[in-house]
C-alpha cells in the first residue's frame, strides 16, 4: 500500500466552506465541493486508483520535500529540493467576503522555481461524486474544462499573455489532463482550479499574487484578534487556524473533521464520515474560542447550537440529534462506497453517519453548559430561545434515567453510561443557574430535584468500590476516559479522594506514557471488530485533569510529549497508533479543541505557581502537587475572566456561581 501517503503527511487548506488536503508529494488527494459534506472531486486518499487527484511534483525520482505554512496563515508551501534546483508549490483557497453559500470554489496552485532549474509534472484527474460520475475534458489555450452530468470544473492557466508557452496539455482516455512544466530560477506559473465553472480563462501572475496577498491579510488579521500570549503560542494558534478552516461560514457549524473513512485501525472497519457538525464538538468550541478571545466565532457556534435547540426537529428519540449537516439539516443516511478500497485497504468506506439517530444523553449537558458559558461572556439567549431551552430541560427531566449509546457512539447496545448521567447533571445545574441569574420563568424546583437525583445515582451506581474509581457504565468495572471531565464541570472537587483514586486507576488501565485510550473495547465490547489507537482528545483531557488536581509537573511533561505527536505542520488526527502513526480522520477538531483547553489550563496554573516550583527539573516535578491558587472558584479553577483580564489564561470555572 505504498501508493498511500501517511495520513500525517498532509496539510490543510480551505475557504471556510470546504477544504482540501495537500500531501508532501504535491498531490491534492482529498477535496469535496461545494461543501465539506459534498461528494468528492479528488478522493485518492480513500482509493489511489479510482479516487482522483491533482498532483504537481518534480519529474525526478530523487527529491526531498518539506512543507510549511506561511506564518499565521492557512497558506501552505510545499518545497522540493533536487540536485538541479529547488522549487515550490504554494497552495491556498481565497476566502469570500460574503458568508453566502456558493458552488464556486478556487484552489490556487502557484508553481515556481527558486534556484537552478526544475521540471514539474502536472496531473489533474478528477473523479466527481466519489468516482461515480464520468466526465468529458476539453483543452484550450487558456486551460481546461471537466464536465460531468451534474458537476463541472475549470482549470485556469496562470501566465502573462506574452509569456512563452512552456507546456502543452494532453488528455488520456479517462479524460485526465497531463502536462510537463520546465522552469528556471525566478520563473513562476500555476493553475487555478475553480469548481462550478464551465469556461477556462488565463489569469495574470499579478492577479494571482494579489489573491495570495489578500488571503495572507485575511488570516493575519483574523489571528490578530487572539488575546493569547502564553506558552505554546505557536501550537495554540495553529490549532485555532485549523478550527477556523473547519468552520462552515454560512451557518457557523464546525465539522468534526474534513475527511471521511480514514481508519481507526489500518485494515479495520472503524471508518466513519466526520464531515458533519456534532452538538458536542460545537459546544466545546465555545469554551476554547472564547478562551482565546475569538468572540465572533464563539457567538456563531453558540448561535448554531441555539438554532438546533429552537428547531427541535430531530428524527431521533430526543429534541436534539447528536449531529447535523453543516447547514443544520438532519438527514445523514449512511451508505457504503463499495467500489472504493479504502485507505490502505481499510474498508468499508462509509459516507453519511448512521450514528446520527442514536440516543446520547450527554449532548444536552454539553449544549446547555456552552450556552451558559457564552451567557457569562455576554452572548445571551433571547426569550424565544429560553422557552425552547426550558422545553429541552423538561424533556430531559422525563427521560434522563434510561440506557443510551454513549459519547463514543458504540454499536453494541445501550447502557447506563456514567458520562451521559454526568452531563445530565450539568444540564440541570446550568439551567438552574441561567434561570436564577436572569430571573427567568422555569420549573427550577423540578430541575433541582432531578439534578440531585442524577448526582445520587452516579455516586451510588457509577462508583466502583472494588476499583475505587468511577466506571464507564453501571454494569461494568471498565474505566472510561470521558469521565476525565468530572472535575472540569464541577461534579467533584479536583482534590477529592474519590477523584484522586479514579485518576490513579485510569493511569494504570488507560494511560500508556503520555497517551490515553478511550476505554478497553475487549473488556467492554462496542459492537465492532478490531481495536483502535489512543485517543488524542483524551490525552489532552488527561493533561487538564492532572493540572486541576495539582499534578502540574506531570501534566506539563505529558503535554510536551503530546506535542511531539503532531505532524510537521502541527496538525492532529483523531488517534495515535502503537507505532506513533496518526490514524483516524484528519485533522480532528476535537483534538485541537482539547489541545487549546489544556494549554490554557496549564499556562494559567504555571503563571500562578511559585517560581521555585517552575524552575525545578522535570524529573523531580511529576510527583509533586502544586498549591491551589488562592483566588479560585469552587473546583480550584483560577477565577480569571477572559473577558476582562489583560492576559486571559483559561475559561473560568464552568460550574462557578451564576
């Protein structure tokens, strides 16, 4: 399977409506249009022979390639070094000044020779609709047009009218375009691929340079809004840019990942479509982005959540569906692309997501907690939204005490998952706080009764006396890393002995060095064959939990180790295999959100601990507990408010008094 690059050997570009993956060999092997969740145009990542690609690479066999982003931007540069010269391909997607949905998206690929001489091969092989729609190709002096029954795409040449024509394009029997482009030092050419276009045109070099300058200015201006100047700033900001790239601007929805079908185990069946917006992910994004000062994005995500609460149009068993398409629609019917072999033979390749209709009770706590958190920062819910929120909580009061599928979308049957109950407790608690702080009408006494009932049930049935730990669900002694959030949401104190022993048990069962498994699928069958890697979201959540519990040195060391698992551009997939290879959909929003939260938490605590402690060698710190800061909320969280602090450290206690 050498035809497949590593998942980590990719960079991400996008225009806030869709995105593309560019491999280190210069190939775009994943691109969907006109939206993240649309059928693919290039899909070689999931089938190198039938998926389609667009490759620009040197003609020689011996070449070294490197990738980098232009600083503080989403402009990707792939550099090629050979014995005869150095060249580079600059890839970016210009953003629109309007948030209106469009079918026209541009992939700009600037090709230039930096030193010596270099000849590039250009291959454009689209496969519309996951390779199910054939196309016809026409070539002209200005470029080429690919036309299918329902899809079209133009390739515009970048050159000056008076320039020497350096390459002639040829079309093979499959309608793929091939060209060879010889360049010497200082020369620049390129192409602009435009979906939805039916006519090719020449684009002058100056016009493409202006597009590049505008794109650079957009990203630099956006990132300049960040109020974060703490440790690990480069990694935190790269995560923020990555999250922005995965945002669908017309609705504010955040896709879990821009890819589908990348396996959690090479050759296995755990291959899911992540190009949708999960209520859970959107909720977490509100915390992270407000913590960095990105108020507009946080407000957009909060608005997306409020719209889902307002609509209450889910076809499942509750007022909210666990995930939606990026436009807010709820049809995510799952199907298999049987004609594709999958990444390195990992089949089946699925599009759509059958888990959309599952009952996952935790989403209500996550959604209402993020609405509460946004409310504390001035992003408030109006009267109609409040009435819908009351309806949701009243439904939850009637339905929280039942088995469900759980946060990990298991397909092995419903259970009484402790994490689901935990987040039901959060939902009632935050609803009570919102009603009380704003004097809004609500059955607060009933919510309080249900909140206390959930709390007592977790303590009685979610706690294992044998394991001395909170467990995955009421019928098992298996541990679950989702429960790392128990102290984060204020259910237990981070210094509670029950919590300390839970962390210790997790360390022995789920943690391997700095990496954390979600749970043990052999001990707790999830209805699927095979295994999976460690879950990077959980690894960063472990850092946050350790830091809250006072194990600051250990938390920092684990965080630093986790940074080494990023790819060459600072991007993370969903999981890490035993080999250290990134697996699962890429890049994953959840992981980058958790990285930001862990960095904010650690930075805040390190700033408040004594200089002597910070100066200790790492080898002596892990076992030592840091003092809890003097100015804290109930769970030991620093009471700094990002909205007013000169240097916001971390979102304030999400469970603090309203």
